[in-house]
């Protein structure tokens, strides 16, 4: 049965924002391993984008990467045109999977967060997710899947992350609305909320700062900080038909952080 499910994903197309690094890249590679072709966005690092394309193509899957600031709403029409052109070049009109992963961090106490900082976080983590999904909706296949990336910080509070955590909370509410409103098309929408992961996110502080890494491990039931391989395979599995009845849910993947 598992092999049949993986087979149903073969030759379908996924769009992953922020796909060239960290959790996005790990998700892309795991989906490619299930036979999925990958369209991804990246913010600025062309070298990393090219590296991912080579890695996916080495797995005999198609890949295309586009530079996109997901906080720049005015850039979305151009990106959607690029997606449409790429799909046509691959002999398709639609894609199946959307993973809204792109984002950055902000570490500032509530009383020190500026309006400019707040707007940047909201634009990338909430407004961008809202309107990019809206723009892509005509290209999502009926029966498709949407996964929005949240954070454990939408469940528990750590000082200095109020703006980031609040926008992730907004994404979680939005996801339930997407599940409800897109249900008639058979499209599911779920949230994956990672805990602290050892990537270059936040300047690599969980990965590179031994004190922070130790603190995270002490807060986590399984006794360590997460790694990308804890997240990417889970997202790929959630997108599969094995999980077709999971809809409108928040799934935290944190090893049991701050229980």
C-alpha cells in the first residue's frame, strides 16, 4: 500500500517557498525522492538555488527556482507567470502541492519592536502567505494539498518573539479557513509547526551556539534540538495520499518541546 501511495505522487509538481535552504530544501529533496517535480523560490542566494536544482535533477526529477521576496506582494504576478510558463514547459497546467515555508526571524522585545520590523514580519509570514496562496489558487489542482509552516512559538511564549509568534498564530487561523473554503475542491490545508531546528535560521543560533542548543535540548522531551531531517520527511508524508483525511490541523513537530 505504501508503494502505491508514493506512486501517486510521481510526476506531480510542488511549489515550495524558501526552498533553497534549511527546512524548505529538505522538504524539496524528500518530495523529489517520492517522484515529485519541484518549483521553489529563494531570496537571494543563486548558488544555493542552483545546487538544489542539480540535486533534484540528479534524482531524475525536474526542478526550477525563482528569486522572490515573499514579502513583496507586487512581485507575485510575475512569479505566477513564471510558474505557469514552467508548468506548460513540463506539459502540465496545474500543480498539486504548495508549501508556504519562506521566512525570517525577528528577535526584539515587545516594547522595542518598531513598526518597520513588525511590517516586515507580517508581510513575509502572513500577508505574503495569504496573497501568494490566493494568486496561485487557480493553478492548484483539485484534490491538491497546502502546508503552511508555523512555529512552536505560536503555542508557547519566549521573550523577544512576540511579532514572529503572533504572525504564525495568524497563519494557523488562516489555515483552518483555507481548509473550510477550499474543501469543496478537495484541497486540504494543514499547518506544520517545527520546534527549534539546527539550520541557518536566526543566524544559525540553534545550530552554532552551544549554549542555546543545550537550552533547547533541555526543553525538549526527546533531549536534543531538531534537525532538518526531522521535518522534511514529515511534510512529504503529510502531502501524500496516506494523509488525505488530515485537514485543517496544526501538527507540531518539535520532539516534545516545552510540554
